[in-house]
């Protein structure tokens, strides 16, 4: 299954290159280690249906995915006060973590996630350094480019020393992703609609474990933006796109074109674009934004709801995977819009039904291309083409390793057969000489 993943798509390989800052040798070594670990751990076989993971652990709701951060990334919530190291089998806890990671990989089609440590009401009895180190090692060694943020929410002061140790386990670029938040500044990274009531928000979600429903063609499903353009499925499942209605519920200002330009106000010289969404309908509506390239852009917010005549500013940030004008022009964003029938769905976006919806296709361009290309310090003009070349080389190296492995296995079989043959000849000769000697 993992070899098919390597051979049939390059999106997974790109994540290894991104995780290793484009270093091809390190990416290949990591890919090899990941495949070996997945085979030895039995990752592809872990399922609640076949009893390879403790369903009673999953049902406790110590960890589960729910809601989205301000970048539109799925949040993996860990309620620390419910976890007691002495009452759990550590190996089974590790399986539960891998189960959720794999399930989120399928749910988001490999998009990044944010780990949310809900530490309200937790203390020293809930601290499990071994399990925390295991989660960090999963992200560092086995799930490349999978982490968006690590949010530490309402951390008790008694655990400050422990988290100073935990930070030393993380690589430097991951330490920058740690955000210590409280009720006063949680809205900087988590939108109100994904902020649970216990955190001071509007989301009254209560976790109930539901077995995963896998579809045979889930990995093959694609969303078509136009006749000459297609995109892999992103957040959740949607069916084929329906025809757009003549009158739109959502008004987009100034237009449906994303004009990216350099924004140095935050000190990063990022290429950004923004649009204003307005509910031009008599009832509340919900919107969801999907893109042709998940790893290239951050969208804030990517999902949300609007009451009649309410507006919201949506920001699109180009991560720097490619800044060439021609590459950006090939990218598209799809905005799905549907009416919110039940007022409860406004607080829980996961319950919104997307069967009857309108769609908007957003095209992309770079304003003042020469300035953007020459001054952007994230990557150079040829980064994307170099990345594609590295992916191709990585595929060739994997194919060569696979071929070498098959040849090695054949040689081992020949050696075994030769040894068996020599052994049989030796036994036959010994029996023959023993029989002659005995008769004499």
C-alpha cells in the first residue's frame, strides 16, 4: 500500500522534501525509515473494525479531531486532564495516536493539522512525558510536513518545567510553532465557531466516538473545477460539483480574482491576497474553501458561517512553495456555499450538509510580478521546478532501491538453494560411505 502511494502520486514525496528543506538525500532516508516503521508497526492494518486498536480507549475522548484553526487546519484535541499514565497501557495509547493520525491523513488528504493540548484542570498526575515524546517523534520522524501549530491552552504553572524539557525535543523550526494561549488570546489562532464552550466560545460539541466509514474510491476522488483543471479532494467528502445558480447567496468583493502582492507588515515579506465575503441572502449561509494545492497556501478562515448581510475578510497567504507567476496562475480556489437550515449547525460546522450548494471559482495572479520574484526571501524563482525535479529523482531512487531489493532477494534464494543442495549432497555422501564402511 505504501509503495503504491509512492508510485501513484508525488504529493506524499513532496512532503518529505518540504520536511527536510529540499535535501534530497535526507528526504530519501526519511522515506525509507517511514516505510520500514509503517510495515513493522502495522500502520495500514490499524482499525477499530479488526480489533487492532482499543475502542474503549478511543471512546473515552482523551484525544480526537474537531474544529479548525484560523488557517483552516484540522485541530487534534488532547484533553490532558482525562489522561492518567498509570491507568493506561502505553503501547495501546501509542496505537490510538497512530490511528487518529492515519484517520486525519485520510480526512484532510494529507493537509496539515494543529495539535491542541487542552490543559484546563490538569496537573502533575496527568503529565505523561513518554507519551508526549512519542507524539513529537511521530511528527518529527514519521509524518512529514504534517504539523501546523502546537497550541498549549491554559497550561498550569506547575508544568512549566516539564514543557521546558519538551521544547528541547523539538527541532528549532517546530519550536516556533508552539503557541501558549489562554482564554484572552485564543481567538488569535482559533476562530470563534471552533472555540468550544468550555474555552469560552460558541462550539457546544460533545465528543462521541464514531467508527470511520472508508470508501473504496476515497483516495481517487477528485473535485473538478473546470474541463481543463482538477483538484484532489481536501477537507471532507463532497460529490461532483453541481451547476451554479443564477443568483448567488455569497457576494465576493472586489471580484473573484486573488491578486497576490508582497506584505511586509508582519516582517516576513509574504505574498498575500484578501477578499471580503458578504451574505447577500435572507438566511444564514456556510462557506468552505478548497484549493488545488494544499501545501502552498494558508487560508484564514477556510470555513465559516455568515448571518444575513454579515461580512468577513478572508486572507490568502502564499507559503513560498512557488512564487513564479505562471505557477500561481495555474492555481485555483473553490468556494462552496450552502444554506444553514438548523441554527445549531452554525456552532458545529461538521453537521452542515453540502448537497445543495453554489460554487465560486477564484483565479490567482501576482501583482507586480518582478518585485515579488526579486524580493521574496522565502524561496527563489526556480524552487518549484527544482522541487519537481527532486521528486522525480526521489521516485527514481525508490524504484532503483526496489529493484535492488528484488535482486538481493533473488540472490538470497539462490544462496539458500545452493546451501540446501550442498547439504543434501553431503548427507548423501556421508550415508553412502557409512553404508560401504558398515558392510565391510
